[in-house]
């Protein structure tokens, strides 16, 4: 049974990596800030770093996703229960990944806990704990993310993409420089000009910066932060499958889950990445940055509070919010994603219940 538990946990972590690892960089690839390969490499590195930091920042999630409080303690320690949870959730995530649908591993794990609990006993699931501790944060997070994403896009989206160069120029004799674009003007001395790159190149400027380049760097940093935060938030949930069965100690469990997540992301991220990056919303740089700022902030906030929110729900909600604000969302794809979210919990519960009854 111990070997089956190890295989089940590895399968779950591998499937999670394939479906989730790239999500922080979906806006990076979608806005053509980086190529898919470069984005994938950075996403994997940031996820690994976050996973290895998870013990220090999010230990409360380990206890929640061992099933304690949701099912009786004697059920939690049952290897059959743990195996059913892991395999039921892993199978659901793997099928969704194959279909290119970005679903929540958190949601699938909850379904697995419910289905496996019912396989042990009809009264083994604490429905009050299910609603308050698990489902409420999951249901609220995409709506909060979408609302904030729309607001942030409206604030950042006012930047004129043509006025992409900021430079400081010295006063020149004869007044040859056209200062029609001067933003900050002093009576004498240097002047700050924001205009097109071509106009900035015509000026003798000791200091010059490309606005879009700076935003791209901030955008990439936000994507790294999301993947780091996802590693912090998700790794304890997956490690609980091993820890509850006492198959590994805490340190070994974290390392094993991290390795499996990284391999899954490197091997099978592309389908889900294409859905989020190119099909649901056609993003420009400002949209991508807006969505990522919201996602990173909400995920880190939830990890600090020990709230089991879904990176998928928050990320997709943020992207949808800026897409609605910019009127560039593909509603057909968005509806398909939402329907997959609705189906995740019952499908994972059914799979876990069937495995629990067969083993």
C-alpha cells in the first residue's frame, strides 16, 4: 500500500504541475513578452523556489488537506482513504490537462476528500467544514479577482502606447528643441519629456528609458511572484497525501512533490497555456500586467492566512476581469472553463469514491 501511495502522490503532483505551473506566465506568453520556452523555464524555476519555501510560509495548509476536520481522524489515517483522494484528484486533473482546460487542483483535492470519505462511511464527511473552510474561499476568489482585475486595468489602461519614451534633456541654445510634449517643465534646467521613441531619439538626452520595456520587466517579475506563490500555496496540499500516510518525513515529502510538479510542468503545460494565453483573452502588455498584479497579491495574501484558494480561479478571474474591461474576452472559451470548474469537484469525488470502493 505504501508504494501505491507514493505512486498516487507522484501522479497527483505531476498532473498538478502540468495543469498549473505555467499559469503565472500565461499573460507573459499571451502578450508576447517572452517566448513559450523562456516563459516555461522561468515559471518552473519560480514554482520550485516557492515549493521549497512552503514549509516556512504555509504550514497550516498541510493540516487542512490531510482531511482533518472534514472527515474523522480514524479515516484520515487510513491508507485506503489517502490513496483514493490522491488518485481521484490526479485522474481529474490529468483529464482536464489533456483537454486544455485550466482547472483547480485544490478543487479536485476537495472532491477527492469528499468522495473518499463517503466511500469509508456515508456519514464520514463534515459538510459544515466543507462549506466554511474549503468552498467559500474557492467560490469567492475568482469574483474578487475579476472585479479587481477590471479596476486595475481601467487605471493602467489609460497609458498611450504611442508615447513610449521618457527622456530628460538639457536646455539647448537657440530653442531648437520642440517641447510640445514636455510633461514637467521648469523655468531653467533639465526637462522631462514623454513622447514616441522616434522623437526622443531626435533629442540629445543624457537619460532615456523605454516605458514599455520597464513595464515588461515589472510584468515578468509579477509572473515570477505568482508561480512562487503557487508553489507556496499548492505544495503543502499535495504533500499532505504523503504526510498523512507517514510515507515520508516533511522535508522529503516537499522535495519529492516539488520534483514531480516541475517535471509535469515541463512536459505537458502547453495545452492549458494556450487556452489561458491565447484563446480566452487576446492580451496586450497592460492587460497582462494588470491581471498578474491582482493574482500575485491575492495568492500571497491567501497563503499568509492559510486560505485554500485556487491559483487557477484567481488567475483566470483576473484575466477575465481585464478582458471584460478591455472588451477582448472570448466568452465561448470562458464559459467552457467555468463549466469545467463546476464539474471538477463532483468528478473528482466520483473517481475517489469508486477507487475507495474498489481498493
